[in-house]
C-alpha cells in the first residue's frame, strides 16, 4: 500500500523561514544604515548655516567677537589684514 502525503515537510518550512529571515535582516540593516546617514546629513547641514541677511552677518560677527582669541593671534591678524 502506498501512502500519499500532502503538504510540506518540516525541513522545507525551516529552509524557507531561514531564507526569509536572512533577506529580512539584510534589508533591515540597509534601511537602518540609510536612516542614520540621512540624520547625520541633516545635522551637518544645520550646523553650517548660510549667511543670507545682514542680521545673520551681525550675529556671526558678534559670535566671533565673543570668542576668546589669544592677544598675539589677534595682533597678528590685525597686521595681516591692514593694508
């Protein structure tokens, strides 16, 4: 007597699940890497803002004026920029 079986064996199911898990893991890693890359690009763009108006220029000059520059460096800078 021959018995016909229907359906999948456990080995076939485990192989399909393993392959899907590997594909899903690779896809998740690529997506996660792209998310981190996009967020770092946004941060870089925000820290390098453009000077578009006179107010932006004045704020930048004030910020530079408030930094502590060594006196020797400041004197050298004055000597180099005076014409």
